C-alpha cells in the first residue's frame, strides 16, 4: 500500500475527478511497484499479438465503449489465455444510455446494480492475508457479481456481496473488480496467477528495454532480480540473468549489455 494512498496529492488533488484520482493516478503508483516492467497502451493500440505477449491486462477506465469497440476487444482477446482485469463499470456507458447488458457482454459476468451509495471498499484475502482496499468515500452505483460460473475473490466491505471475481470467458480469464486502487499485494498475486514473470522477489520499481534494465528498491533488504536476459550490473561487471541484491530503500541499480 502506498504511504499516501488515501491522499495522492498535497495540492490540487481535490480538483481531479474520482476516476482520474483513484483508478488512474493512485493505481499507477501500485502498478509501478509490481516488481516487473509495466507498459501503458491506449485501447485502440491493442492488437491480437499484444494479448499473446502480455499475460495480464488491466482495463482501468473503459466505461464508455461503442458496440464496435466491444467487438474489437473480444476479437483481440479471443483464445489468448490472457488474464484481463476490468475495473468498476466496463462498457456500462453506451452512446445513448447506461446499459448493464453491454457491461455483462464485455466482461462475461452477470451483475446486479446497487443503487444506494456505499463505501468503495472491497475486502479480499487472496494475497495470503486479508486486505481492505479502495476508497472510503460513498458512491453509487456499485455493482455486485451474481454469476454461478464465477469464483469470488472479494466482497464489498459493507454488504458482503461479491465485488471482485474471476471466470473463464471466450478463451481468456476475465477478472472484475469494483473499486480501485488495487494494492500491490493483490497485483502481484494476479500476475502470478496469470503466469506473468515477477522480476523482483520484492515489490520494487522495475523498468526495462531490450538492452537495459533498472530497479529501484522500495524497501530495505535482500531481493533476487531475474532479468529477461543476461545483463551486466553497472556496479559489479558481472554478466548474468539472475542478480542477488542487498539494497536500501530508494537505491537504484542499472544493468546493461556488454560492449
């Protein structure tokens, strides 16, 4: 959990809308602490090859979609075996109305709408310990998963109804979560479940390109960093794929190719 997850800005945060603040900016902080490189793509840039390349996809703000855009996403994801995480109300906003059926078609779950405002807090114990995540502020509508084919992963903290779930759908694994930001513990659990490689054994910031990688330690202690290929540590001149590191919080290490 980011140390300021409930207050991402000291100035100006109150000027942001709810989704920009919590589903985009605050969620990005946790994503960058996944312990593996993260890429950010626009929906319209997503191609079938990407669904094969990325084992885990987060669809954080796809609330407004046309029917053609929904069909395009399904075409990209079909039989990819990827894990796709949908936030809050994917496809719920149609060009002319609010449409729960379109949301169900996109994500593959059956939903029920909660019209009464309630805290955007979800309780889950999937990551080896119970976590409550989201935002205390009360909002409406919220959505409940009512699908016998789905596996419950978490519930609304006030009503105990399912707000976090997963199921197989059209050759990929669909995950629905009704609130954000997801904490890094659950992000790492989702990555492991999806078969995505976690490069660091700790929730560190990891950035990489083909011939370079960087790690920023988010805590003090030892960690193992497993890179996508053998690179040289700038400080030790050792060419290897697996690096055992002892770092202080905030330490930065670089790895590059030789020659």
